[in-house]
């Protein structure tokens, strides 16, 4: 799936759940943290910046 999405022009970041999560005691909050970290890494790689005016 990652290959197909990348071929369509999407930026793809894969996560190795078996290395980053305790698969015997997984909770949804761990998944949110893992996804958030991946999104931050993508933003860094793409040199995205946050408009400070929207932060209040």
C-alpha cells in the first residue's frame, strides 16, 4: 500500500509497530503518539513551518 500511495504522489512514512510498540499491551494512545511522531517527522522533512498567528 505504501508503494502505491507513494506512486500517486503522497508522502509516505512507515512505522515498524513491532519495534515501536508493546504489541502485547497496546493501547490507542500509543498509536496516536506513534502517528503524531511520524507526522512531525514528515513536516520536518518537507520543511513545513507553522504560522505563529494561528497559535494565538
